[in-house]
């Protein structure tokens, strides 16, 4: 009799095991939500990773672009998806580190609603100035701004953008005054920077880099903590006048909260292997990006630190998305 009860208990236990424990993951198509329209850096990286995951695991990987509301629409959809490892999200720092402080109701919690998988990439910002500006590095700019107090400005690609936040962080850490001039995107901002309307700008390598190489503007510094291999002669802001300064954009892979830990770890290991490939590194380098990597725990800590950093800048400067 006891053996019969024991057998029944074992069967019941097996029936209650989660699906991932009964079947090898993955055993059906995987979807990666990208909360942006097709063609951007996050979308390109997601498709690259998706193709390589599909080849490694012999399962289709579908990219679903769900742009809108500064990335919040797709992020909301990902947060509400089943936590089974078959819906993932490759997103950028905007929705995960900035939007929660910039918008009163983003519709998700970037920490509680997601299981971090792996940091996929980092993207430096170039600190750029007009080609004929009377300063050529960070120290010279700070000295010039101090002498011209009340007359200095910086332009950005829009309120609440990484370009705007980096400018405010630099202003605060450098102890100088600058008036913010917001634009609707890089094109117009760069035009006015080239024309001397703006004194300074933090902009992505992808958009400002060609203008630097063409001699239309000059790079004073780069925003990463360490020099970028693709711009070896450009010093960091930190080493050339503002110690500790760091302002980057980034992309990372997340799963809905409560996704089983073995699945998260399997994804972390395989995507980490993909990121280490020379082909992926080369493509990121061509976009001005740096390969990410690391553990899920490291991504969580990094995301939390980024939220705290930009929340303070947004609050202290009364920045809104309008």
C-alpha cells in the first residue's frame, strides 16, 4: 500500500514540474521583441543574435519590432509576456534606465518586471565642438566656459535624450554653466554645431563620427570610462578634465520576470559566445559600439546603477520629455 502511495506521489510530482524541466529548452520558436522600428542599432544586433541562436539551437528566432512611445510600448508587451524563455526583449538604455524617471507612468518596472540576461553592447558618445572652436580638449573647453560664463551653450538631440543627460552630467561634474538648446534629432543639431550656433554637443559615434572624420567638427573627448579602440587618439572625458565621468548608451537582452534560472543561464552562455565572435565584434565596431557580456547579476547591478544616475540628473535639472 505504501509503495502505491509513493508511486502516486512521484507521478503527481512529475506532472507538476515546469515545462522547461520536462522538455529540453528550446523546443519551439523564440521571439525577441525590439521596442523600436526596424533598422536601428538594437534591431540590427537582435537580428544578428537571432540568426546565430537559430543556427546553434535549430529553432526559428523571430524578431518582432514594436516601436512607439520612446520604446515603452514594446517594453510593456515584453513585461506582460509568459515567463517561459520563448519571449525575450533586446532593448536599449532609454526604456530601461531613463524612461522610468522621465515619464510618470511608463507601464512597467525595469527591475521588477524583467529577468536580466546579458549586456549585449555599449555605445560611446563623442564630445564634439565646431571645427574652428578656440578649444580642442576637455580642459580647454572648461577654461573657456569659465571665462565666458553666461554665454556658453550645448545642443542635444532632444529633451531627456542621452545627449541631453550627458550634457547635464558634464555641466554638473565640471562645475560650469551651459544653456541647453534642444533639437529634434541629430541632423539639425549637427548642422548648427558645424555652423557655430552650438558650442558643444554629446552625440553618438554613428552620427557625429563621419562629421569628425570629414573635418566639419572636432572631437574633444569620448564618454566611455576607457578609450575606444575605434577612436584610440581621442581621450576620455574622465582622463582629460572630469575624473569619473561616464555617459554611454547601451543595449541588453532581458526576459520577463520569473523566467526559470536555468533558461536565463543557458541564454546568457550562448549569447555571450555569440558576442565574442569576431564577426559580431566587427559589426559592432563598425557602428561605433563596444561588445558587452557578463553575468545576469552584473547586468542587474549595472541597470540599477544607471537608473539611479540618470534619475538624479533628471530630478536635479527638472528635465521632462516635452
